[in-house]
C-alpha cells in the first residue's frame, strides 16, 4: 500500500477534527452570549447606572467616582428611584430633564468603540472564509496533489513536505486566531473584563459609601443615609460601623414615630455591631442612649457609657453624648465622669 492514501486520510481526519474544534468554540462563544447573566442586585444596578451619569460639578468624572456633594445626592436619588421600582431609562430621563442631556456618560458608538467590537467579528469572518477557501482549493485542484505525489524525484518530495507543512501552519494559525477572536467577542458580550480594565463602573469603595452616608445623615437626609448604609452592608454584611449607624437611624425613626418595634430593630443591629467590634465607640454610645431613654435602664446604660469612654472616643463624640451620659449616671446614683 502506498503512503499517499494513508497520508491523505490522516489529513482529512485532521481537517475534520479542526473543523469540529471550530464548531465547538463557536457554539461555546454563542452560548456565553445567549445565556442570560444572573439578575443584578439593587446595589449592583445602582453602581452600574451611577457609572453612566456625569458629575455636574466635576470634570470628566461620573457620579460613581466623585465625592462632590451633588454626586452624593444623585447617587442617593438613583438608589431611591431603583428601590421605588423605576427603570434605568426612567431614571435617566428624569436626570436629563434636570441637568440636560450631557448628564449621560453612556457609550454613544464612537469610532474606537465600534472598532473594538467589529474588528474581532471581522477577523472571525475572515478566518472562516479563509478556511472555506482552503477546502475548496483542495477539492477543485486535486490533480496538483496527484502530480506531486506521483513524482519520485527528490525535489518533488521536498516540495510536497514543504507544502504540507505550510498548510498545517496556516491552518493552525487560522484556528488559533479564530479561537481568540471568538472568545474575545463572547467575553465582551457576556460582560467579562480584560486584565487591567478599570472596575470602577461596577464597584465603589466602602469607605466612600460610608463618607457619603455620614454626610447625608449630617444634612438630616436620614432616608438617603439609610439607603447608603444598606448598600454598604450588601457589600460587607459584617461592617460594624454601618450596622451601628443604620441601627441608630432606625431606632431614632422608631422613637420619632412612637414605634417600639423599630426601636428594638435598631437596638438589635447596634448590639450586633458590638458583637462584631466590641471597641466601636459609636455603638456603645448609641446603645447606652437607647437603654437610658427608651428602656429606662440607667444602670445598663452606664455600663455602655463606661465602655464608650474607655475606648477613648473623639471629643466630638463625647460632646454629642455628654448630656445623656451625665443624666444616666445621676439616675443610677453615680458621679458623672463628665462635667
């Protein structure tokens, strides 16, 4: 038996395997695009939308990346609107009505963005056409291979070897390029990030959220501050500071509305914060105040205030709790440590 038929069969098998691999990659890529990602949480959706909103008071920054007061307000507004059930388009329409169409940072189909999308797609099409062309050429010109295979001189044999090596190299290069392009497109369309890509569009530092929440609370925007603290806890459920502040705001709301159940909920969150961080001065101060004012337990309040003072809190915190500490100590028949 001659080597030519055997070699031809092996080549056919290799090409079939190659085409099978291409089909598998294509199906996998399409699968990544077609499969729907898991629904975004309220926090993730708010962050994604914040990244598409221009900060009115900043230069080239989104409200997600800015600490300007107006950016904080817009973030709180977006979060509240999402929790109220509004769609992204409704929220953007409202913002554009208030700040103009320039408020949107959403991609508008720039040339660079178009190139990033269409280049890999064009590469895939080119590779497919190339591979089809190679297959057609082999079918339409079988006589060339026959002539080469039937020659016995050394030059023809070398030519045949070089031709086969060249075809293998071209085929493997095309296959590799197609695989990269397919995976690239699938990754883009499924939301994957390339190494070194910025992640600020979907993430925001907890420290910035906490700062925003404190500022909102200082401005008597308790509901917006609560939304921010809730956002922090969705990222870090064991953030003792956020738990303490959220509990305090909830308990204050319960006290203002004469709702003991809300006060208890807030108190439970503050106690949980203390369990996580027993040296959190704010939590001790809040819990002592609730025990004294709402639970009428001055002795238990004094215990919390003692721990509060032992934690060496800031003078600002001491001044904020001074009157409550003095009253609790007097109610427990003890000498107040503060004047």
